[in-house]
C-alpha cells in the first residue's frame, strides 16, 4: 500500500483516535487530574465552557468512574468497529480477502465487530449456523 493512500490515512486516523482515547483514560486515572482540569478550565475563554456542570462530573468520583468505564468501552468499540472494515477493504483492494477470511480469528472478529457496531447481540449468518463446530 502506498504511504499516501487514502485507505492508509483512514486507518492511521482510526488508530490515532483510539490511542488518544486510551491516553486520555490514563490521565483521568490520576487522583490530581480534577484539580489540574479546574485550573485549565478556569483559564480558557468562558465561551468555550460548553457544559455548565462539567466540574461537578469531574469531582464526583463515583460518577466519574462510570463515565471513564463507558469511555473505555467507547474506545474499545471504536477499535473493533473502525479497524475491521478498513482491514477488510484493504484486503479486498490488494486481493488478500481469502487470506484474511482464512485466519482462525476472522469469524470471531467479524461477529464481535457486528455485535459492538449494531445491537450488542451475537448474530450468526446462515453459514456460521450450519457449522458443526464452534466458530470461536
């Protein structure tokens, strides 16, 4: 794949977004982060204060823990739902789709991706249902 290909750019963008989310999670895990947030928040233009109760959220440990867990799941879902179709598209464009589908983890990744991308339910296509063995 060419270093300047649009597909590679999309893949890198997806990876960057996921990495930024994980880096943010690390920052929010430190107990002094709310105090640092307050200082930064107070220093910026009040027009940029989009949520009036953001400080209340940041300082509520229980609510913040739930929000951080949800943010982690959002990043995890993004990793699964964004990277799978880009990988599949790359394999289609380079004639390697059969190699991708032959991987032992392919069906599991596809089912897991669809679960996270749609209805949080494992759905099996007719071919997967006809198999006399577990798909993962």
